C-alpha cells in the first residue's frame, strides 16, 4: 500500500511538471505570435502612412521671376556683372499669387542680396548653393511677414552668367 501511495504522488508530481511545461510553452508561443503580429502590422502601418503622404502631395508649381536679374558685383573681383534667372517652386497656389502680387518688393530684396555676393564665392558649387539657400530664406521671411501660410520649397537658377 505504501508503494501505491508513493507511485500516485510521483504520478501527480510528474503531471504538475508536465502541466507547467505545457503552460510555459503556450505562453512562449503566444508571446512570439504577438511579437510577430506587432512587427508585421506595425511595418505595414508605417508603409501605408508613407504612401498616403506621397499621394497627398500636390504637384509642384513654379513661378519664374521675370525678367532675369542683372546686378553689378562688388568691386575688386574678376567678374563685374551677374545675370541670373530664378524660378521658385511651391505646392501652394496662394504662394504664387502672393509672390506675384508683391513682385516689386520681392525683386528689390533679391537684387539687394545678389549685389552683396562675391564673385569668387559664386564660382563654386557651394557658393551657388549658399546663394540658393539665401534666396529661399529671404522669400520665406517675406512670406511670413505677409502672413502667407504656404511655403517656398525650392529656388532654382535657370540661367547663371557671370561676366
């Protein structure tokens, strides 16, 4: 009888161990499945948001500041005159309207900026890119002062002649 009792206790203890192992295995599988689902669904949501942002962007609009700007550069350099044609890119139609309505003011400030440039700087790619950024910053500042909610996204030189 004592042996039967020991065997029953051992069988009962082994059953508990098996139950604990099964529960642990099920928990590990559930955690792994949850992590995989989170990773896969999270990646899809990010891709979907990126696609939506790309779809929602309207086509770019360009405004050519015409006629071309012609300025005398500061004395002392080998180049005396800069002639430059500029186009502005935005995605907001009201920005184009605001720039057109305020073109005399815009041209005045761009001319002042161009007249301050050094010829040696404009002969390098970095110098021309710095000038583009300067014009972009200038236009952004002027649009902000006019309470225009849109933004200029790019400034492009379509003609750049130094003589």
